[in-house]
C-alpha cells in the first residue's frame, strides 16, 4: 500500500482538481463555506493541506495573508499558477504536522485543515500532535477549522464499496472503500483515462484514518480548544474551534 504522499505523487495530484470540479466550481464552494462559518473576518490564515488552493484563492481575493502548506509539489504548482504571484501568499512544501511543529513563534488568526486532509495523517497520535501544535500557533481567540469525513461507522459490502467520484468524456474515477480495522480505511482510487490508444486504467491505494467526531472534539478540548460550531453536510463534518484565552 502507498503512503498518502506516494498516492498523491503517483495518481491523485494529477486528477484531484478535475475530480472535485464535477461538483461545481470548488473555489466558489470554498468561499461560500468560509463565509457561512464566519471565517472571512480575520487577517492571517494558515491552510494545512491546501491542495490546488480551493480555500486559499478566495482568501487572497478577499485581501487576506495566507500561508499554504502541502506535501505535493504538483498541487502547490497549480496553486502558485492560479494565484499568479500574489504577494500575500507564502507557499511551503512540507508535511503539515512537521511544518506546524517547526513554526517557532509564528501566530495565525485562523488555521484551516479542510477537505478531509486530516484523515490522511498516518496515526491518531499525529492528529493529536496537530491539534496541540495548532493551539500554540493560534493567536488568543484564534480559530481552527477542520472539515473531514467521519468514517468511524463506515460499513459496506460488495458493490456498495465502489463509489463513483467523477466522470466525463475524457476520464472516469471510482473509489473503493474497505475498512481495515477500527482505525484505518483502505482507499483505492481507480482512474481510467480515454487515450488515443484506448482506455488506460491506473490504480493506487492508501490508508485513511477513521476518526469519530466525538473523539476529535475530546482531543481538541484537552489541548485548550473550545468547540464553536459543528455541522454535517453531505457526509462532510465541519468543526470550528476557538483557542481559549488562558491556554
Ligand atoms: C483531499 S485534499 C484537500 C485539499 C484542500 N484542503 C481542499 O479542501 O480542497 C488533501 C490535501 O492534503 C495534502 N496532504 C495530505 N496529507 C498531508 C500531510 N501530511 N502534509 C502535507 N500535505 C498533506 C494533499 O497533498 C492534498 O493536497
């Protein structure tokens, strides 16, 4: 099985923007999500697992200062091209937990970890390290927003394990989801490109974390984060926390 980093390098990075565009303009959806969660009122933002910049681009358009972290060079290059040299953008190619832990005295108003990035971490220990480190790097009253899929109760048999992701005249993509144990889900992406020589299918699998929302809220509480809002929309859980002043 690939690591999450290898999976993006070998398969997903090249098709990721295409796969999410089939549900509508991703930057418009991201801008709406940020507005609905009251997150457009700050100045300094850190986006952990920024990808091609679905959330970064509307933040830049709103005049915000943004640091975007991602371990995938191809997605960061797409973001850099779309932002076309925006002076208020800093890009970092790094593991997001390592980046936060090495961030010295830096402080942000809002830290984002959206689009199911959290479940790509390789253990719940790293999730707890991310939360603890995020608290240290938030200004007092600063907010941490997490958007992820809670697959802790996921079960599927037979054909129900195959999820259609996106399809057009050039390509189709499915995802095979298989619980490994209580902690991990095996995700196999199946991408078929229509080429001049005929269809060409590529597969790659990696592990995602199964994180129960109640457990995540509990870990966050222990680090000094207060839950401000919790919402589930089409299988995606959105949590916004605030750093307590005393922490
Ligand atoms: C599902 S995408 C979400 C992208 C974006 N946040 C969004 O909402 O569209 C996950 C992103 O996180 C990045 N990623 C996953 N694990 C990471 C890690 N440990 N360190 C840095 N980037 C990571 C991937 O390269 C990918 O760009």
